[in-house]
């Protein structure tokens, strides 16, 4: 029983640490522009300081999804 409590606390600490890391590295309060090579052209992911995300010219298939996985924090990746 005691080992499950310790495992639960360590798991909780891991996810809290991961969330804090993502918050401070991806939410810098600055305009962020990511340009993704999607094959026949480029896709542009723009994140504004007001937490809006814009995607322009995503290409003919879903190859932009890999780039979006790197450009967005994990809490905004639902469905990617």
C-alpha cells in the first residue's frame, strides 16, 4: 500500500513538473512564428502573446501534424 502512495506522489510530481516546464518554455509572452516544411510548400504556425494560434497554408495532406506537435504545448495537442 505504501509503495502505491509513493508511486502516486512521484507520478503527480512528474506531471506537475512537466506542466511547469511546458508553461515557461512555450508561453514566453512573445510572438512565436514556426515555419514547417510540408512537402509542396510551407506551413506557418503563429502564436500570439494573447494565446491565439494561427495556422496558414497547411499543405495537401496531414504532414503538418508532426510540426504542430513540436510547436504547441501538450495541453493544446488534443486531436493531433
